[in-house]
């Protein structure tokens, strides 16, 4: 691995999110992949999409070869300070409309009356346009 074994904060690593300055966090290690941007088989955009977060899942989901894992060693620049990495957010669903009994009753009445009104309109149109 590289000669440096510096501890980087998440905020510091997250700032390196450009084409000409790209750092990634993979398995608790920090890699400066800027020189590899043009050579990455998936393109530089793939690497940029993994910036500003822990890219371990993105990296592992692809199923990189052993050669790719060995190649990472030359881009290693240090470790990530795990205390500074934000915790995964838990999904909070949006609040539903209030369960107001009056509005529920109104909706049920409409669901019943609208089809009846359409049926009545269809019958009256048929009778009105019917030739005698």
C-alpha cells in the first residue's frame, strides 16, 4: 500500500468530488482515484457517483476482479475516520392525510353517487336521442 497511512475525515474526503480530484471511501480506506478516472472501464462518471458517501456497497455490487482489487493499492492514501462517516438514514414515509371521518364518508358517498349519476345521464341521453 502507499507510504501514507493518514486518517481522513468524511468531510475532507467528500470535498474531493470532481473529475480532476476524486477520492473514494471503500471498506474504511480512502483512495485517490483521480489518475484512474479516464481508464476506469465503467467511465469516470461511475467513480464520481460514489463520491461523498461510503462507496463500499457500490464497489462490491459490481463484483470486481482480484486484479482490480490489487490495482486499488496504488491509489490508497489513508484510512477514514469512522466516527465522521454519517450513519445511514432510516426511511421515514411521508405522512398520510388525516383519517377524518367526515372526508371518508364524503368519498364513499361520491363513489356511490357518481356512477348512478352517469348511468342516469346515459339513460336520459338514449331516451332523448331515440327516434320515435
